[in-house]
């Protein structure tokens, strides 16, 4: 089948899009990827078997994308590009990555009547409520998460199949739209076997931390990810775990808040801000750690989504310490791969760290449980089978 994936962003990188496309290519499908370019990237190239087609966009279009369901300009401009993409590739199905560009796809497809798969990476209307620019003028008054939620439901009704990333997210969608429950397919963000089977250790990282009790965080460092809790915990733990080191690999515009907190607490010797690092170094950071954390704040997005870092941690046999955001709490408790702390509770966070620090056998047991779960049940090679089944049925 000739599948046209629609992504209103640059590519690469996008691990989920690439994982899905590569799996479909390996299963015998032909995948064309519509994406955008803002500079002098190649207009067309093949990446891991994916036939990438890039369409020129602008910073104005990018800014207007946030207003996709306030003013129709973004949708109008994208329709022209998508129409060109469909004509050039002669595709037989459309696969939309998230809802921002969905209106443009559905409007264009009125002419072609191709089957449509809607892939919901996030609970976008809820994520939007957390964006800083929606907390102040003018975003607060011209961008409506409520309108985006209405649009999300409209697109679900129009789509032939709807992919989502966690059982919890599917549960909420089925409650909202019970008539569409048969459309939903679970394809979670898991990792490929190559992540934990085919990597090189960077000894400069492992040597730097070999005598430290490392508490590791990987990924987006926005304040809603809960790192302020971990930083406050370090201030309480530094005398009880003298070789403690909180290592933060990632970045966000809110990092100034985190760094000021570290400075105010006078714990700079106990916290390393590594910034964003190449994914090829993630394994070295994980192997250098004693505990890996995901201290998310609870909200309607975090309660229904898994952070990919969790599976990266587990695949290399490290115990987890996660907040009680529902999806990750259920996963960790079901797999017995870590401990759970109350979100935003510094005392509970520090108590759980101490429990793991004092009990090496517990750390090993939890780490091994997580590793077995990923290898036996939750690698991308396992979880992507539902995606392949979806397209086999769509084709039939």
C-alpha cells in the first residue's frame, strides 16, 4: 500500500514518525512522508526507506499554526501543499500525525476520498493549556483549547482509524466518543531493540560518574516535568548521600528557573545540567545512573501518556522513581520496575530515593523487572504489530 504520512514539522528528528514509517516499509508498504522545510534542506530524499517530501514553509506559517482553529489561513496554505503531495505520490491512504494539520488534510481529501488514519501523539488540547504563551496576552484570548478539543472530536468522527499512545488516553477518548470506540488502536511510544542492543559506551561519561550515586533525568525539562521537586530533594539528601549527583540531560526555555533554584539552594556541586545531548549518548548516561526519574506533575495530559524515557531507563535495567501521574504509576506498579512518589511532594521524593539508596538488592530487582518487561513485551518490535495489523485491514 502507498501510504502518505503528514507531518507539519521538519524531519528528522521525530522518533515516533520514523518508527512507524520504518516498520510499515519493512512490512512491504511504500511510505511517503510530507513534511516542512524552512531552510535549504533537500526537497526529496530517502531516509531508512521512507520517501521524504519536503515543502517550503515560513516562520509566518509556523506562527499561524498555533492559530489553525482561530483563523483559517494556516489550513488554507497547507491544503495547497498537501494537494500537491497527493498528486505527486499517488498515495492510497493518509496518515495524519496530530491534529494541527488535520483540517487541511480532511478538506483536501474531500476530492480524493482516501482512507484516513489519525495518529494522536498527545492529548493536544490539554497540552496547550500548559503552554506559557497561552497564559498571557494575546495567546490567552485568541487561542482556545476548548475549540481544539471540539476539532479533535470532529476529526475522530471523520477518520477511518484513530491511533493513540496509551490505554489511559484511549479510555478517555472512548468515554467522550463511545460511538467511535471500535476505531481506536493502541500504538504506544516504545523503543527499538537497537537502543539496548546496539550502542557504544562513552567512557568519558561513565568515568565521570563512576563514584557518584547518580539520579538521572532525560528529556524535556519544562517545569511541568517536575524537576523542581527533584532539585529540592537534593538539598535535603546531600548530607545523607554525600556522593549524590542529580544529572539532568535535556533543556527547555524554563531552565533559568531550575538553575536559579539550584543557585539559591547552594547545591551546584550536586546538580549537573548537561543540556540536550545526542541520543547516542543516552545509554552512557543511563548506565552511569543508580536511579532514573520521571517526576511529572499531574494533569490531563501527563495522566494519560507515557514518557519515552521510562522505556529507555527500563531497557538498561535501571530502577525507576516516578510521580503518581496515572499512566506511569500504573505501568511501574504493574511491572514492579520502580517506586512511586506523590507529585510535587519533596518529602515523599526524598524518602523514596533514600529507600533505593539503602537497598541495592531492591534497585537490582526493580531494574531487572523493567528490563524483562521491555525485552519480552514492550519493545517497538512487539507493540508495532497493531499498527501493521491496522494497515493490513485498511488495505483489505
